[in-house]
C-alpha cells in the first residue's frame, strides 16, 4: 500500500502521487519538467504555448508525438457525439468569459464552434488550419497527462502507485483503492463508492468551473453549456479514455460509446436521478 506522498500544483489543479517509497529528487524534477512541456504545447492560458500561436495564424503546425493519441481520441468522441465533444470550443469558452484573464464575463456578441472538417485537418502530429483556431483539450488532456506521469513512474521501476490530478486518477498495484463519488449538490456527501484497481477513473461536474449561468462543459453543436447531466464518472484502462468519456457522457448515453470503448460509468442528472453501468465495481447510495 503506498505510504509516501508527493503533492504539488500543476495546470491549475492540485496533484498528489502516492507511492510505497518517496520519489527521488531527480524523478520529481523530471515530472515537473514533463508537465511544463505538455502545458507549453496545449495550454490556451499561456502566451508562449503552441495552442496560443495557432490561435493567431493559419497554416500547418507540428505537435509533439503525444498529439497522435490525443487527436485520435478526440475524433472518436467527436464522431460518437455528432460534434458535441470538440477540441474547437476554445474560442467559445473565451467568448463566455473563461479566458486567459479569467474575466468570467461573457462577451456581448457570441461566437460559434466551427465544424472539425471545415476548420482543421488534424492527422496525428500535424494540424493544418485554414484560419486561426483556438484549441481546447480540457475534455481529455488532464487525463492524458496523468497517463504520461504514470508511465514515468513505471519507467522508474515503481509498480504500485496512485496518480491523482484532482478528479483524474490512475491506480496501479495489488491493493484496491476505494473512491467516494462526490455529490455535486453537496461536496460533503457521496452518491456512491467505487473500488478502483489497475485502471483509471475520471470525474467531471458542471459545478466545478461555473460562473453565472455558464460552466466549462460546452456543447460543440449549440455552443451552450450542457444542462441535463450535472456529473459523470468514467473508468477505463487509461486516463485519456476515462477523461474523454467523462466529458462525452454529458452529451450522449453510454450506448454511443460502447462500440469503440471498454468502460464503466455513472451519470447524475439535474433532476437528481443516477444512471450507472451494470458491471459497476462499487456501491451506489441513491
């Protein structure tokens, strides 16, 4: 059972890594550098990021190798949700006030989310845009980064660990981890408990980053914050898939994803009802 903790803040969230023995200083430094490199590519909140540069100039742009898995995952989600989950919602989020300055003040004039094939061609590591576009990979990026950090631990010979990036977790080891599923209506209560082992879990809730009548989970079709589902949990083999599915489940039922994903899930609706998979490895209280 992991007994050493490494806590830090990164990409706007608290992180915690639990291992049997303390991490070496060299590994801690390597993790920090790897997270910063990921952020320099994908953050729409940094002036020096690749995503920010793409938002100012059309053309072809080369991403690091990690982009292949991320773009492929987004394309699967985009097609499964008929465009509701899209990496092109960045400009709309800024338009609603979730911008680099965190103004949280919607603009007077709205903007639409462009259709994928009308705006970009994204083939693995290369993205070509006919006009500037603002990418936002918040629907799956943090889960993918958790995978990357977990792989660094494994490469260092660590076999039992938990990487927790505030709602996106990867667990490896012989001892299962029981995780409370926080009730979005009352953070001091749980709607259930999940037993996680050698898998990834991602949680998402519309109350986490909310301002006024808006929040960060935007429907790429309508350009509006989703309202029917208020919280989701997804379990998959990777943080990338779990995080992406947790977002996708706000817009479509599980049946939309079962043809191409292997996962378990919980969805909580605005009316208070809860839906979960038959093979759910835990206990629900509602």
